[in-house]
């Protein structure tokens, strides 16, 4: 019965070592310092030389040694009665020297030649009538410092390997220590105490008792008075290196050991409790008792492992249904519905396994709409790419050959439409981001059952991705059309724009600073003091003269234009009455506001006379003034005045400060402008620097245009920020959510595709086979343990 227990454990250990089971089998683990005699103890128990020997570290891989007792051979049996067998090779070894060589080669194959260690064990079974049923694990010896080409952390590696084996509750620790070294320095006992503080599953083995100093003995240690252990200490005497060199046989060594204990004065009375044979019997009994004690725990552990293996096998599915078309169609339809449901649930935020670490699914779409897209629109400056020169050029080009009283509406349209186009790029990028997020959601929709069929999973993702690609085009086109719709019609009657433009107009029509206010000439009367309609026209077209006699360029400001228009309406009768009265020739140099209104409000006149030509537009309003040497005060009987109007038929050349200064003469027959010089002047105007002199009127017009563009752009931006997410949700997100299941069924639910779609992954098939074999082994082991437990002990 007891031998059957150990054989049962050995059989289970072989099975689970091949299948990778997690069941810890009861076993004896040999622990000790390097050269403490661990391998010699094992050889004495087996009675054969089969372990590698040498200097330094020799055991570099765990050796799982299973000793199987065979009955005495019959005369008709084969010639060999003892043999060894490895799990990694299907061969019986009858020569123990070949077993030693195989252990060395297998160690070199895995652990290499550099004295390193490996956790992968070597499993060896020895069948012999001279051994007891045992299962031992020989581990590498504990070291302190690396020697030769050993790794620098060899101590940590060996200690970690040893602790991994002895920390298992089903392991019995065989702590080997040399008797000629103080027991307080024993590394084996120190490690054993760290995992077994009460010493319940630790057996102490003292080697080299024959090498102790004369007059000393280990009697107190062997009797448990120095370091008590529940399983006690056992002393052994191994062969010395000289005995090995002289090829002393193990039977002779065992006889010498027995003689040593019988003849030693200190050990004579306890000789029957020491020696290798007593150690083997004790280990056999301890292992059987340990197995018997651990049987309930092993059965409970097996029961748990069977449940886990069954659950894992169920997740792989049953391969028997794949030959039935109806069952295949039902499986594919169920997986399609599950995939579509997970896709929609991820978008709506109703998925069961929602992440709490990062945004996912529909939450990321909301983040794109409100944070990414909203921030991108807010960062757009409506007039940052417009400089003053662009605005001035747009205003001039929109008026043609005529000057304007107010900012032309066509200039506003011309400038605001390109700014609206700035919203197109972030809008299209928003569509792309949502599309990419939907594709990511599609790839994340999977399950353990769906992962069994990689082709089906790939086809589901491709089908949904194709649907998203189809909707990307219409969504982008509609988003682009929203921008084009906003640019197609500039609605200046929008309530928000009216309030914004009113504030801008108020700022534009506010009075200019006093230093910038203009003064007009004192008198514009002709010599004879009888002003005519033509004279009034010419005088009204005259440019204002500053207090220093320099002609001002500020005659086209918006504020002065609005101010003069107000005065024209209210002072027209006065202008008629005062036009027949001569003005005095002397007086202050600046005229009153009433006299200015009289001159501007004369019948047939306007702020810009019809007699002004396109030259006046290009040259500005600092055209020819009084000739050099003339004064504002004019005598009635003096020479005829020089005309101050800009008549094409009697045009004057530019003043001394103008571009055409060289063309101006003092005689009455002034030469016409040279057209070549005019062409050069136009080129100079076109290529002028952006920072050129800007008039007060142009500055006010530019500021007004900027404020109007900013006001209208803000309206359009708010509208686009609201419409683009709605369009994306309607054309892309909601449409895909509603049509995804129909598209999957229409594209993939075809009987001729079932076999290909349900083609399982080869690795998954192999894993299912392994789990099924492991489950069968668990069931067989549980059944065997149950039967053993029913037998009387």
C-alpha cells in the first residue's frame, strides 16, 4: 500500500510535468552548500555512481530523481535488472556511466558551458530491486562568490531556485550540512528555517563525520540538543576523494560506514539511527507519511484545477459542431450580433466593461467635438492673416475709379469670405478624427469566443471599416458644403451682427483727436469777388490746407465724411444765400464750420466733385495746391489766380513735393501728364511697402473692416461649431450604428463562407488539445486518489 502511494505520486508527477500541470507533488528536496556531499548522499541511497563530479559547481540544473523498487529478477527475466530512463529521451540506460554522460550533455544543452544555472529540471527514473520508492530533487549547491566565468549574480540565482522548491508546502526539505563546519554557519538550515520556522518538514543530514577534528564529535547535534528538528538529524559517512580515485565500490563504502558508527566511542549507542541505509528507510517512511497527510489537500487542489481546466476548455468551444451547416450559421449569426451590439454599446457608453483609466468609445467622440474641435475653432484669429495693406487694396479695388463715402459692402464680402474658409480645415479634420475613433472602436470589439476565429474577426472588422469608409466621403462633403453655404451669402442683417456693426460704427464715427482735426483755407474767393457756380465747384474740390501751409491728406476719413454729410442736409438754404456775398480778403486763416458747410453744400457740388478724375484717386488728395510763393491772402487786383481744381483738360502737375514735381511750370499753359510717368507712378503705388503712410480715413476704414469681419466671423464660427458635430453624428456615427448589423449579415452570412470563417487558429487548436489532455489527467488523478483514500492505512 505505501509503495503504491509513492508510485502513484511518481506517475502523477510524470504526467503533469509533460502537460504543465500546477499540482505540487510531495517530494524530497536536497539542499546544501557546494561540496557539502549532497550528490554523494544520493549515490549512497541509490547504490550506484551515476552523478557528475568535478571541481566547483557541478549540479547546474534541478535533477528530479525517482527511485522505483522492482521485484527480484526471475531466472527467465532479461539479463539486466537495473536501468535508468529520462523523460526527454525514450531510451533505457543500463550503464550508469552513460547516465552520467547524458546528465552532463543535457546540462550543457540548456545551461550552457559558462557554469550558469537553469530552472528547467532533468527528470530521471531509476528502476532497481535495491532501492526504496523515493522521489528526490537534487538542487545546485549554495555559493557565495562567482568563480571563473560564472554570472556575477550566481548566488542570487541559486538562492532563488532553492527557495522556489522548498517553499512549496508539499516538499520535505533534506538539509545537508558538513559536520566539520560549525552548524551555526549552515546555509541549508538557514534557508530551511526561513520557509519552515517550526522544523516540521525538515530533515537534517550531517556528512563528513569522519573528518571532524580529533576530540570533537557531533553527538549533541545528532541527538537534537543543539538545533531541534521534528524529523531529527541523521549522520552519514561518504566516500572520500581518495576512495573515489581508487574506485572503491559503494557496497564496500556502506560497510565501512557501518563499521565507523559501530566502532566510534561517541556514536556507538546511536549507530542504529545513523548511516545511509537508515537514511533511505527514514526518507521512504517520511515521504509516505507526508503523501498520506497531503492527500486531502491534493484532492481539493485537483478539484479546483479540474474546474479551471473545464472552464478554459469551454471557452475554446466544441470542435464537433463545425461540420454542421446549420450550427455553423447559428454560431456566425450569434457572433455577428454580439459584435454589432458591442460596437453600438461602446459608442453609447452602455458597454459592461467600461474602462475607468482612460476615455473610450463615445466619450472620446464627445472629447473630439467639445475639446479638440472647439479649441481648434477658438484658436483661429479672424483677421490675423489680413494686414492693413490687404484691406486698403480690397477697399480701393471694390470702388473702381470712384472714391467712396463709406466702406463698400463688396470690400467686406471680399475680405470675409476667405476668413470663413479658414473654418474648413478644422471641420474636415474633426470628421477624420471621429472616423479614426470609430475604426478604433471597431478593432476593440472582440471577445474570447470571437478570438477563436481570426478570419471571422478580421472579416467583421473589414466589413465595418468599409461601411465607415463609405460614410466618410458624404460626411466630409456635407461638412465642406456647410462652410460653402456660410460663404455663399453674407447675411449682414443677422441680429448679432447688427449689434456688433453698430458698436463698430460708433467707434469709427467718434470725433478724431484735436491734433488731427483739419482746417480749411481762409478764403477761396476769386479775384473779382463774384463767385460763380464753376468757382464754387472748384473751391469745393480744393484740398484742405493745414496751419503750416502743407496740404493735408486726411480728407477721406470716414468720420469727416459722415460729419460733412450731416452738415450738407441742414445748411443747403444757407449755402444759397451766402454764395452771392463776397468774403473778406483778410481775417483768420481758418474758416468757421458754417462757412465750410456753405462751401460743401453749394448746389451742384459734392464732397468729391465730378470734375475729379482717376488721377485724383491714385495721387491721393494732397494734389497741387497754391504755387510756391503764393499766400492765402489774395488781392482783388493782382494777377489771375492759378486754378486749384484737377481738370483733365487743364491739369496741373504735381506740387514740389509730388511725384511729378519736375513737370510743373508757372505759366498758364501747363503740359499734360506724361503717360509713361503715370505708368511708373501706378507701379510705384502697387509695389509700395505695407508700412507706407496711411491716412486717418484709411486707418478708420481698416479698423471698421476688422471689427465687422471679427463680428461676422464669430457668428459663423458659433454656427459651424454647432452644425459640424450634428452633421457628423447624423451622417457618420448614427448611420453606422443603425446599419452595422444589416451590413454584417448581408456581407458575411453566406453558407459558402461558413467553413472559411470558422477556421480556427492553429495555436488555439493545440492549446485546446493540451487543456483537454490536462483535464483528463486531473480526472484520472482525482479518481486514483479517491480509491487510495478508501483503502485501509
